[in-house]
């Protein structure tokens, strides 16, 4: 049995309550999720370059960007704080077409999809 199997959800909540949580995001949804869980946290955001190396799969792109956000905030914080960061990307087929904040209008997606599937 691994270490993860020995800890309960109660242990997790105790850990979260005993350590300072930093949310490295301005996302209202992420803020709401932590509020619903009644986890005390502080929002700290740092401007981050959201470019990524070519060839990464979409799930790895989201992790790459989220990690960079966490690292940017970590440089400004104490070592014993827990930093929570995430990223959302929009994918059409296998192509990353932006984040949910920068993605084109749905009509553009439909036209792209229609062109691709009517050839």
C-alpha cells in the first residue's frame, strides 16, 4: 500500500487548513471552488508568458502553462505556502486554438470544422 492510500480526505483537509494556500489564478470558477470547499486562500497572480514549446500534446500544454504560473507566483512567496495553479485551453480536433479567454468566436470554429469535414 502506497503513502497516498494511508491518508484520508480528513487528513487532506487538515493539511490544507494548516498551510497557507495561494491561488495563482484570477478565474472566478477556481475561486468559487475553493470557497465552496471552505479552504482559506489568498489570490496572487503574476504575469506569465503563456507560450509553449512546439510538439506538446494539449494536456501537456495546459500543465506546462499552469506550472509556469505557479513558478512565477512562487518566486514572490514563502517556501511553506501551497500554490494552486491551472490553465484552460481550447482544442479543436488536435489543434490548440487558444484559451477560453482568447479563443475565436464559435462561428469561426464551425466554419473551420465545416471546411475540414467537407473536403
